[in-house]
C-alpha cells in the first residue's frame, strides 16, 4: 500500500511539473508565423520608408531623411499621383490615416503634421512630446512608438498622452527599437528596427505586453537583395485582398504576404490573412 501511495504521489508531482513546464514554454515562446510572397509592387526611388498605408486601392507613404522628407500618394500599379514635400529641417516618420486625414510624425522636431488625404496639402501642425517613430490609430486613440520598447497611447482629439505600454518577450527582456506600427484586425503589428522581425501584439493588453507571434523574414530569399539596401520598415494591410504588405527603407519593391493563420491569430483577429 505504501509503495502504491508513493508511486501515485510521484506520478502526480511529475504531472504538475510537466504541466508547469509546458505553460512556461508557451509563455516564453513567441511562435513564428509562416508566410508566402504572393505579389510585388514597385516603390518610388529613394524613399526611406517610415509609414505605409493601403486604403481603397491607393497607397500612402511617408519617406524620411532631412532635406528629402515627403509624403507620397500612388496607385496599386506604382504610379505616383501626388507628392507633398516637407520642410528641409524635418525628418518624417510614421504615418496613419484617421477620419480621412493623414497624420505624419517627425523624428526629433516634436510636431506632427495633418494632411488632406486627397491633395496631400498640409493642414496643420500638432505639438507632440518625445521622439516620433511609428504611428497607428485604433478606435479613439493613436499608438506611437519612440524607438524604445514603449507603445504610447495618445488621445485622437487632443494628441495628449494617455498611457504607455511596454513590450517584453516571455523572459521579461525588453523588445527595444519598436518602429513602424499597424493596427490590423484586433492585432497590432510592430516592426522592430535592426531586426528582421514584425511582432504581433493582441489588442487588449496591460502595461506590460508580450507578442503572441512574430514574422521573421531572415530566411526568405526574395528579401536578400532588398535587405542590402536598407532595413525592414513598412507594414500595410489591403482589406480588399486580405494581403499583408511589407517593405523597407530604400527598398525597390513592396511585397504582399499570405500568412499562416495559427489558432492564436485566428482567435484574436477573428479572421485570416489569406492573401488573394
């Protein structure tokens, strides 16, 4: 009887340890999402891409660097329809479309510009605190990155900061250098500068947040030459085709990706990313 009791107890303890280990592994590991390249699009020359939007068969880009920062409007064939040059002292950063108005950040100028989405005419300047890197909109807020592991929430009416969130991996390590942001189907896609990764972040998150998955383009041969020109930076989503588009700084092309829809992505997004 004693041996049976000891055996059962050891079995029970072992089961608990294995269960705890599996939970730990699931928390510490961000799954890698498989993808395939479905389409390509020519990009404007010398665009140090900072922001990338697709809306109603039109593309909007913000291109950085001093003396040549600009916002570009083009069609899906790559034809440039309009260009708005920004002042020479401005270094353009992230771009988002909110309530039919374009918002473009600046790096260290502590301002954001609003532009008419049809003509690209500059409408006004908005003061902001800190550096501007990536920008996206979600509901009644803007989400802004500043090159750290922080994602800042700003009120969409006043552009005042509400709160900050901090992205960490499963081992509590900071995921620094967050750059381009794009809110897509209840997931926030965040490009990590100096890496070849895009992190997928759930919509509902607390002060400390962890990605549920990542896209890593390191092993894709289609990007090998592009990565010699510049780093990955540029995320857009085409509602019409359900394609996730990516590009980079000074890349010749943008690429449409079809993503493997894992159970976690399906549950949180409520949809798939099957590029048609």
